[in-house]
C-alpha cells in the first residue's frame, strides 16, 4: 500500500528546507566577503582576485533566498545549489585562486565552502523530495498483468 504523507509532514519538510536554505544564505554571504577578509582582493591582482567567489556567492545568496522563502514552490533550488557547490569545489581544487603567487587560503576556502554548499543543498533537496505529498510525486509504473507484487 503506498505511503500517504500528511500535510504536517510536508510542512515539517518545508520548514527544514527553509532552515537549510537560510544557512546557505549565510554561507553565500561569507563567500562574497571572503576575498576581502582573506586578503585575496587586495593583493597585486586587484579586484580580479575574488571575482569568482563574489559572483558565485551572489548566485548562492539569490537562489538560497528563493529556496528559503518558498521551498515547496521552488524545488529546483536544492539541485542547482548542489551543482554550483560541486563546481566551486572542483574549480578551487584544480585552479586554486587562479593567480601566480596567490594565497592558498583562498583556494582552501573556496573548496571548503563549495563542499558545504553542495552538502547542505543536497540535504535540502532530499528533505524536500521526501516531504512532498504522495499526490505530487511521480506515479510508479504499474505492474505487468498477471504479475504479483509478493514473492512466491
């Protein structure tokens, strides 16, 4: 018999996703401020030292704000932020801060923040998917005629 989720379960999942997206909002704000806090934007590279982090942080802030305000209406925010976090972690691990003689702290920060964004966003996506009402989930394919759902 299919499991039917109560509206209370969907509400709890929505509230938990909103909390996770609020944490992602704070992480995005740190990502915007980190080049200036770690000194990457004031080295010889000028503003180019933190452009990747500032742009990525801005996208994380906007998308997580949408996810925090309406998690049930915007289920795409979790997967999008997860992919964005994985991209940030991969680029930071591969390229570093992108400048010769750059600071390793900015590369480590980018990798760590990318991993945190990916994990929090994946958790939000899973919570939201599990908390959706049964009517909103895609229907499972029917069993072929004559086949039993129980084992012999």
